[in-house]
């Protein structure tokens, strides 16, 4: 079946160009077109290190796919083109591409001529492209999957978005490049004896990007360049969030915030799950407070805000037949025909690809925005499908099945863009169950879906998160404790094993993009595990407070994500690409540049930890360890393996009840000697869009290990409410057994040096 996506005019123009080129090869502004015996090929340079290849069967037109992911246009890249009897060679400053005229296969090499990637066979009926990888090459990415694999050699996946599975057809290689298979429909990936291949179930052409960079950071930055910079979240998103399935009344949800404030346990967010519209599925997802247990939602929000907390609310892209939004969308022909969750209730999804539908969707969300809701939990953005979808199902962007994996970015992007257009004082924050490349530009934070409570499920979350990172997306989290706990743990929070699982999951969540407690079958609030002085209460509070202590560190990392295309949860292969063991390690990662995190994912109080080459500090006791080896590490239940790389500088924030309670005027600056290092402290107004217009400041800290000197550079930039004077309490975190040295440094914005 054909799936023509571009307008007929564009296809006809390209066909005319091919027919009039006066031969099989034509140089274009950004590359070339080649009409070969076995394929018709278009090559375009988007940047010197990102090249797009589109291939069609002989005699057909290589019409590029359209996607909601791509925002970049081909740049004016300088390249040379050599044409011989056997090959066409295109060279940029970063890559060379060689087209073998005899086979119509393409190979890539870096600027020094070192091979990067080589095509093998191609099939156009699918379409399908094979690639020949090196025998020892490791591959990662493809989104988020629950099978527990990090290195994907020998694996196969059906890349289609659904609950707990996020399909991102980006294959990231240990050799420092990525293949981005450019298709919004379902894709089949396979790596086996016949090679590595992508096959599109829906699409006319082979269409992919080769994004090179030499290292993982550059590759990810290249993917973001093509698909958009990540937006920044407000500071409160990085605090602790409490949720459950579900709060049944406004008094209950307000009461949870009151209880946290009474106990003095830090909290920034509370989340309202479904049925605030009532239990009748005919009114499913009315995007209105119709439930009589929520008689005054505006007052509810005023009370929550009065306690310096924020509230997010769940919203689906599907609607019951008695809702106002269903009627309005239906009257415009903007509903999709297939059944959605909950099944057999007449619930249907809206056509998120239609701008009119997105306008109507926002018109209902706007009313929630106006009463003070702070964030949008966009659930089931796959979207959820119950029963078969006809091949004839159409959207405003074409056939649904050819667009399904882009549904999430369409609906998330619509909400983000509407809020941005109407309110510059509040940064959009969107929690989404599904994603695709490019969604990072829309304030989107993906969680791993309705995973089951269990140790193997917890273990699978770590490589799932790291695969997500290497697919180009920066923010990921999971339900602390797993969503479905009732089958394995019918006693819920009274079950000692569930308590251990929940605590280990919370420790892991402390070092993800969002620390969020959620699930069904049992209540997850901290006071349901005891009271202060009880082990499981105190152990949870310890990690919640650690999360808040690290807010200046995490928020500064988020600035690098937005400005440099950096990553928060960094697989070890990103920093130690020549270390084979590090490249195969999928159960540890760096949180930012300084902290190595090794989550405990078994019901044990020990685990094997691999430390890459270098000097490391045990985060808890300061013991110095030397890397390039594995070690057995004892882990009491109220602790986890955390290590700090020598040369790191970590700012530690004040002890607070919520993220904005205290100014960062007396930060503790921890310096870990043993190597040179630096850190850039980023600050802004924390919850508006002014940072996009230059209203922020940065302060660079540099450590000279040989001279034992900390240099605090000049403050760059400014913003309203910025601290003009401040104190840095500098602590030299020397090896255990050595007397800790510290000093108070008064800072007025000018360069300052502190010698130990």
C-alpha cells in the first residue's frame, strides 16, 4: 500500500528534477541526486555531521517522509562532490559519503577516512535498509523498552508506542554515530546474522539520517539540533511529587499537602489522577471537575498554592460520548473512529494532527489553567487503542497507522504551544506516557508507564532510562514502587518486601529527571509507611532531603541540557567510550557529570559496582577508591551506592520544605580533589520564560588540583531578583580520615580565588 505524505506538487517537482538532470547524477544545493540501476537516491547535508539519505526503487521518486520531529532545514554546508566511473563521493568537514554506483549502497567515513557505517542490501517493497556493523560494535537506544537490555546486539523490536514502550527509531553506536530512521509509523528493527536493519511498515521510501559526532554527547547534541532544543522546567519540577491512583476528593488531596507540611517532609508537587470528572465512563475525561467531591477546584488550588505546593492533573486524548468536548469535536469531524480506553463505552480519541482539534482541546485545558493548575499529566499519548484500527483510518496528516508514533508529539506540542502563546509567566510542564524524538522542545517529561511492582521490573527501569537518553531525549522518570502492586503484594505498604522494593525504587528515583511517587492498590504517602523515627519513614525522608540538597546541581545540569544538548542520566559509555566494561554497563550511570549512581535493584543489601578508571569518593563516608575495576559493595537498606568523581564541584542547597523556600545565598560548595575540575552554577527566575531572553546568570567554579586553588569566575548575566552578594561555604572533601578543610568565601560577582 502506498502512503504518499508530501504534497503531490513536491513529489512532481522532484520527479521533474530527476528527469531533467541530463544524466544519472545531479549536484544540488545541499548534496546530490543519483538515478542508479538499483535505486534512485537523494543525499542532503543538514550539517557537516548530519546527512539525510532518501532512496526509492528504480524509476520511482525518492519523496522524503514528513515528520513532526524534524524542525531543522538543510544548512549551507560546504561540501565537495567527486564523480568517477564507480563511485560518487561527497565530503564535508566532518564526514565523507561514498555511493557505490554498481550496488547503489552507501558508506560513511569520518574526516580522517576512518569507516563509520556501511549500508548493505536494500528492499523497497517494505521499505527496508540493511547496515553492516563491526563485529565488536555495541548499539543502544531505540527509545524505552522493558526487556532489560542495554546493548541491543542480537535483539529485535517492533517500534510502536504503547503503554510502557516508547518507540524512537534512533540507533546509537559505540563508534560515535547514530542512525535516525525517519518514519512516524511502526518500524521493525532487527540485528542478527543478516545484519542490522530497519523496516517501515508504512512509508514509500528508505529515509534516514546519519548523525556523527565522534562521541555520544556530540551525537545527542546533533539530534537535538535537528529536532529542537529542550525547554527548561520550573525549579519546582525537580522537587518531590506525591501522587496516587487516585485522590477521591479535593479535601483528600489538600489534606495530603497539609500532612506533608505538618510533618516537615519536603514536597513540591501533588498530582490529581482520573475521575475528577466522576465515575461514569460516559463522562470519561471531560476535562472538567464534574465530580461532586470536587465542588470548588479554584479554592482547592488556592489552598495548595497557599502551602507553596503545585498541582498537576491527568488528562487523556480520549473522551466519553456525554462530554462537552466530545460533542464539540464530533460536530467538527475531529474524532478518530476506533475504540479507546475504557473499552466499550463509546470513548474515542481526538485527531491531534488537526490544528482545529488541538485548539478545542486547549480551550478546555485553558479553564483548568485559569483556576491555577500548574502542570499537565497527559496520559495515554500513544494513544490508547482498544480493538483493531482500520487501515482506512485517516487523520489530518494522513493515514493513522503511518502517523501513530507521532501522536504524542502532536498532542503534547499543541498544549505546550497554546500555553506559551497565552502565558509567559509560567513555564509549561507536561508529563507524557509516550514520546518521540523532538518532544523535548515541548516541556515534555516521559515516564515509563504502568509498570508492575517487582524487582525484575525495577531492574529493567535502569537500562530503559539509559536507552531513552541515548535516543536523544533528556528527561525520564518512573512510578516509585511500580504502578500495579496488588498482584505481587496484596498487602501493599504493609508487606515488608514491598516496603523494601519501594525504598530501593525511591533511591533510584532520587537520581532521575523527576522524583515522583505514584501507583495503585496501596497508598504511597510517606506517613503510610510509619512515622518519624520508624525505619521506612526515615529512610524515605533521607532521600527526599538529598533530592532537595542537590537542586542547585540538578538545575544547573538542566541549563546545560537546554543550552548545549547535554544529558542528565548519562550511561557510563558516554564518559568512558574506550572502556569496554563501561560500554556494556547498563545498570549504573552518571547523574550529571559528577555523581555515579548504582541503584540496588535486587532484594539484597549488597551489589557489584563497576568504577571506571580514575579516583572516586564514596559519597557517604568520603573513602577514596580507584577505578578500572569492579567491587563488592555493602548497601544497607537505607543507603545506595553513590560515588563522586575526583575533580568534581557540587553545590549543595539549603534544607527546605519546598524548592523556592530559601534563596541560594549561602550555598555549600563541595570540592572533591584529585583532579582538575569545573562547574557552572546556573540561576534564573525559576518559573517564567525570561531565560529565553537572556535573563539568567552563570558563575563558573574552577579547581586547580596541583595548586589547591578554587577560582570563582565573574558572574555573567543578570535577572530580576538576582542575589548581588552571597556567601559560598567551600568544603574541601578530602579523603576519609583527613581533617576536612573549609572556608567562607564572600562573593560580589567579581572573580575570586580561594587557596587551600
